[in-house]
C-alpha cells in the first residue's frame, strides 16, 4: 500500500535532496507534491491530501506551524515531520501541542531520516488499516458512507466476502447461555489468515458476524486474479479438525464497486442460512445458488406424522424418541440443510400441540426455543439430547410434579435471589433447574411469567447493571477485565460483546459518557 508524502522547504537544493532521500527509503513511499512556501503548500495539501507532510519552520508567506494548524482543521489525521535549522525550544513546544510526531535538524542525514520514516510510516500504515477497517465495517452494516474519495488505495481492486459459521447457524447475536461454546473466543481467525498460502490476496479484514458463531472476512485482490477459496477452506478444516468443530463457508461473488459490498454480504448470509448442511462442514459459493429456490423436502416422507401423533397420544415416550432418532439418521444421510431440519421439527411440534390439545403453549415461544436448541446442537446426537426438554412437556410422566401457582412464584423469587447473590459465579440454567427440582422448560416458562424475561436474560441484565455501576465508580480504578470477572464473565472480549448488546455501547464508550 502506497503512502503519500508532501515536502515543504523554501530552499530548493535542500528540498530536492530530501525528496531523493525519501525515495531511497522505500518504494512504498510516493512524494506527490513539493512546495517552497507555506501558502502554496496549504493549497496543495488540501487538494492532494498527503498522509505525511515534511515542513520547514521558517518560510515566506506562512510558517510551518501555521501550515500545520490550517491543514489539521481539514485533515486532522495528517502526520507531520518538522525540518528545522533551529534547535528552538519554543518551536518544539508549540509543535508538540499541535501533535507533531517527529523533528529533523538540518542538515538531514539519511540515517536520521530513515529512523524518522520508520516510525511515521508504521503509524501511517496503522491509520490506513484503521480507516479501511471502519469503512468496510460501515459498508457491511449498512451505515452511511459520505465519500469514497479518501480511500483511493482501495480503488481498482476486487473484493470478495467470506462468511464463516462455526457450528450450527444461529439467529441469536450472542450465546448468553453457553459462552464457553463460542469457538471464536478461543481461536484467532486473523492469525489463521496470516499463514502462507498458494492463493494470493492483498488484504484480509476480519469482522464479527451478525450471529453469535459467525465471522466475516473481506478480501481484496488485484483485478484479473482469483482467490482459491477451496484451498482456504481445506486448510481451515485441517487446522481445526482436532476441535471436532463443523464449519460452513459462504463465498460471495466478486465485486469491484465498494458500494455493492453490503448487498453481496446480505446475499452470502441468505445463501448460508438456506443451504448450510446440518451437522456437516460445507463450502458454498453464492454463484451456485438461486435466491428463489425453495426446500425440496417432502414432509410426508421426512417423518411419519400418524406414527408420531400416535406415540404422543398413547404416551409412548421411548417409542417417540426412537422414531425421532430413526428420522434423524435418514435426514443425516440425505444431507438435510439446517433449514430443512427446522421445518421438520417445527411441524412435529405443531402436530404434538394439536395431538395433546395444549393450546396454552404458544407456537412462537416453541419456535424460539427450537431455534436455540438447534443452534446449540453440533450434530444429530446432540440435537436428540437437547430437544427432549421441548417434547417432554407432551409426556406427562416425564414432566414430574409441577408446583402450585404460589409455590412456583416462591421458586422464581428463590432463583432470582440466587442470581443476585452469585453474579460473579459461572451459572448454568440447567443446574439451577436441578437445584429447584424442575425441568428447564417449566422453570423458564414460570420465570418469564413472573419476571417478564427468561432466566438467562434476567441474569444477564443483572450482571450488566452491576458492571455499569462498577464502571461509573471512578474511585475504584478497576480495569474492564476485573469488572468482567466480578460480574461472571471470565473473558473480557465476550463481556464487551454482551455489554454492547444490552447497552448499545462498549464498556469504553460507556465510561467516556460519564
């Protein structure tokens, strides 16, 4: 990536010598403008927008410090290096106040220049990466981008988007119930992309996905070239095969216009959501699918409705689960997509409600619970285990005795008190349900009835409210990592994600607001 430089020096021989020395430092540096007075330099800097400006202090028309002040009003990210024949403390102090990073005393030697350029070009590169990251983030999220003019280095490039889902697809932005299951908290995608590969690309920017187990990578590469995503996919599976984790890769079409990036991202997520094979890794290319395609499964062949209803009506619980297991084996063999599995199980749940006349069970609540169950099941055996709490409510012998209304309220208050007293502990809702001798489904339903939210949502809100109080307490000087530990999060990054999900601000942004 080229770094643009402007040189301002009123003595022409010194200016030419300096330009020559800059050119010998690195081919990545490009001197895009030269000026011998401050007024001309200001006009050129405002028009050419260099990333780094070398400027003399004493010049006709406008001195170096005035020049810096005026440029910073319009382009505050510009980096400045002062060249001076005067070892003047007052100039230096004013320059520091203006944010000048480096000073060079005349005569400028190649060694001194190289040392300064080493520092400043690294800073300029960091600025570039940060601005590009922010631009791409804004584009992916659909935030307004007023102008692409300052991103000229990204023109004449091709871009492709890779959406990676670790495990099953989720509609939830974060896994509040099982944070330890988050693959991306323990594995660095950026580090993987730094591994030497045969396929070539210029840059790869990594972003959090919109769902809890997604990551997004934007690749840039030269026009006329292609990226071998099959190689990246195979290397990724090879690296993480020991984790027994499944992955779905969705690769967008190539685009040359940055303004089309958002659309390609949305298309990639839609294709992934509709076509990811449940319990198996897969590589999907957007170009190979149609958005108008519909599921081809035949529900009448996917499961035997009459048999399932019969098992539920006659309370044959073991036979019901054996039938489900048989269906799962068939779905696995036929490479059912996750959306196919959701469709089948949703229909079975609907049939179960009708068969047992349990009209009080709201279908929307069941589907939400079903989504959560599937997203936390990496394969069919795990799905069979996790789904039992949804179907056990249709088998009276499996429910156990449910407490009376007054007793249920007392249990909910007991659980709420436990949450308040153990905010810093690792808490699993299944363990809490065991503690009060209820199944998870009934506890969640009663808790939501009395408190207005599910247990994990209630606990999360308590933790974040406590964290907000600790952040506001400026006398404690607690680090965010310490606060995370105190409210039950042993991973600071995960804590920040939850905090932003609940408050709309990162912990740092929240602290700055007070």
